[in-house]
C-alpha cells in the first residue's frame, strides 16, 4: 500500500516533551576541549531544533548557565554519581532548579568479584527517591 509522503511528521514525545524528531543531544563531558563556550552553543541549538539536550555531570559550564542557554527546551541531566552524597544532592538540586526534568543515571558494570554491594545500591535508590520527591 502506498502512503502519501508529502506531509511528514517526525515529531516524538519523550517524558512529556514533544520534540521535532526521535533524536537528541547525548551527554558529552568537558566540551571546552573543542569550543571555548563548552556546552552553551549545543544547548542553544538543541532548543532551536526542539530536540532534547542532556547535560553531562562532567560538563565544563555551570548547570545553571546551560539551563539558561537551553531556554524552554527539553533538557535532562546525566548523573554520574560522585562518592560524596552531599555533592550528589547538590548536583541534583541545581539541575532541578535549572529546569532539567529528568535524571539519566549512569552506572558502570563491575565484574562480580567487585560488584556493587547492597548498601551501595540502597544509596543509589535513596538519591533517586530524593530526586523524585523534589519534583
């Protein structure tokens, strides 16, 4: 069966945000390596294209500045949890206050001999619960 392709719609919805396509900007750390403005121009372009932007924990610009550059664009925060609980909560609070609407938790797999303990997993769960309660 043939379909009329004159009117295409590439829009997509992700976590309540209607975007122009099912693609987005992945978290990349220390963008200042290749651009002195770091993440700011990328966040701005993401807004202009109405595509999701995800800020890396290892971003080279302050969370607040990236949020401002993204304006009303859909944005998410990639959390690579530091070993300091206060720092983790601070990062999440700053992301929420800067308009980031989802947390992308990055974890690494370790071989079974050094896998995360139950206490470590509980700690992650508690931080995620705090994130959700703050919303």
